[in-house]
C-alpha cells in the first residue's frame, strides 16, 4: 500500500490527501513533521513533506505526486488527457504555487505564529501576492472550476493555497486578496463544501493543537 509521510496541518500534504480521496486511493499516513534527520532525509531528500512511498520508491514534490497518482490510478481524472488542456492545468498548478503559495509562505511565521518578519520581506510579498492573484485571474476560468468545467489538480492546489494566502494578505496587508480574482471566493467555498475536503479539514483541526505545541518549542530554540 502507498505510504504518505506528512501531517494533517500541512497544506501540501492535504493536496495529496485530497487527490487520493477524490480518486479513492488507499494510502497509509505516516505522521511526520518536516525534519533533517538522516533517517527522514533518506526518504525525502529535502526533509520536507509530503513524501509518497510507492512499491517502486519514494516520490516528493506535490505536483509530481499528483501527476503520478493521476497517471497510475483510475477514478476521477485530475488532468485532462489532451496535451494542450493538460498543459493548461499544469500551468495553473505552477502559477498558484509560484505566485500565491510560495510568496504567502514567506510571511506564515508572522501571520500565523506572531513571529515578526522583515519589512522588506512584507513589501516583496505584498507585491508578489497582488501580481500573482491578478495573473492567476487572467489565466483561470472559474467556470465553475479554476480551469473550466471539470475539477482538476489545479483546484486542489488552489484549495490548499488560496485560504492561507488570503489570510496572510488580510492580516498583514489588510487586502482582500481573492476579491482580485472574480469567481475565486465562490470556487473556494464550493471546494470547501466537498465531503472529501470536509474530512481533511476535520483532520487538520484535530492535528492543529499538537502542531502548534511543536512549533512553540521550535521557535523557543
Ligand atoms: N515543493 C514542496 C513543498 C513542500 C513544503 O514546503 N512542505 C512544508 C510543509 S507544508 C515543509 O515540509 N516545510 C518544511 C521546510 O520547508 O523545511 C512540495 O511541492 O511538496
């Protein structure tokens, strides 16, 4: 059986959980916080989560894992078959990660755990998030899913990136980020209503106190 290393507060871990749930793939969770121990680095070269252990070896990088699951398991397709349409989904996945998830992540410590960041970082992140959401808005369809009529991997990446980025923008910059992309809020609400997303949200809520305690210790070091 597949083994998924990670923890339920991790948005990247939850992207894989959502893909597995939508495709009804059985997958055992190996609860792991990111770490740089030799044992975990032998599994995940970066020490990050998620990492997916398959019969053939371990895969890391969420977009790669999503593509692997889609190509190797039946059920709902997360990428279109037709090459151009498939490329468009990959384009959205990459844009959401590069221009929404990663810039917001630079301010997670301040937005979520009260660890003050540098002003220059916040200035860069604010600009990156605004440019990013406007770029995503131009590339996306939101009719009703981000790439069009069918749900895709891009919706999964959006679901677990947009909420965090919107919280960073609201808290640190008093910006309503998703208002910059008409249809984005509606899509987020629609995706959050999916039964699979609700199960993941519940697991996330249950895992949050332990993760906060772990982080508090880490920040004290
Ligand atoms: N590019 C990686 C990013 C994964 C990632 O950043 N995961 C976070 C947890 S949500 C992590 O492991 N952070 C620890 C670190 O950056 O050292 C992916 O697509 O899977």
